[in-house]
């Protein structure tokens, strides 16, 4: 059973830490992940890599806000010999994504993007029926009642979940409509239509599945050779389709 180390200090980091501990894994926390003033990239990378290595963890879970600093932490985790889980949304360029994915593969390590809704049973079942989704139309709404505390646009922070479902289940589908926002009544719906009929609906807000724990199980199974599709290549495709949607005026 691999030990984990959490990189981050916020509420989400603490939540993930408690879930990991409840599953019986050893879990450490590294709070000082920010690059120090006048600290070169190489120095920051070495400092974080050494901190990860000292924990003896096999999996590093990066629970910080997205940004270029995440790339440095990924590289530090790989340098320390750890597999990596990264929170969404992914803002890396395709070139940088390929570089990090290639680096991980060369070291026999996994980089997993935490798109937790993809492990829902109904999503998996729908993929087995619809993939790759020619002739399907995809839509979704993802609203949070609370205000934004992240500084991340709703279409990025929330929409990436919807786009990850489309990319996984039916990447050839067209988008019929998608709306995301903060400070609106909670709603998390995604659906597929085909031939004018609704063929699948996912209520992401109302389910009783332990999706974070199942995601962990899939990552751990991949350490023993099981297939794991939610890597940086997958995240780059999600980000690319999301950017296309935004350029067409989606929000």
C-alpha cells in the first residue's frame, strides 16, 4: 500500500489528506511549496524533491492552485521518484505537457489528472455504449452556490469536469450547450443526446459513490501495470477542446 504526500496547505489539501488517511495509507504534508523570493527554479525543484524524498512517499498529490508552479512541483516529485496526482484544471501548454509526460514515462512514473467524475459507474457504462460518439450531442451545466475563492474562471474550474466527461465518453460528439457559474443554485448535470433523444444524463451532484477513493484505487492499480487513461495527454485534449469552446464564445 503506497504512502502519499500532499503538497499544499489549503482546505482541499486537508480534505484529501483526511480521505487518504481514512483509507489506511500513510500520508504526509508539505506546506512550503511556493518558490521563495530570489530562489532559482533549480533550487526550488531540489528543495521540494528533497522534502518529498524525506517522506518516503510513493505518490505525491499536488493540491495547490493551478499555474506554472505546478509544473515545477511535478518535476520535483518525479525527481524524488514519486508518482504524481495533479488537480484540475490543467493549464500546461501541449509542448510542456508532452515534456513532462515523456519525463514521467522515461522514469516509469505516472502523472494522473484528478478528474474524479470519470470514475462514476454510469460514466464508465455510457462510454462502453457511446464511444467515440459520432452523431451525439453533449451538453452540461455546472453551478456552485458559493462565491469563487480560487480566482479561476468558472468555465475553466467547473467546465473542465464537463469537458473531461465528453473527452472520455464521446470525443467525437458535438457540443449543444454548456454553462458554468458561481453564486447560483447548485447544479452539476451532463448529458448526451442522439437522434433527437436523450440517451444519458449524469447528475454529478447527487450520487453516493466514493469517487475520490475509487480514483485512488485506479492510480494504485496503474502502479502494477493497469491501464490509466487520465494522464497529461488526456488533460491536454480536454484543455484544447475547452479553449476551442471559449473562442467560439462559450462560457
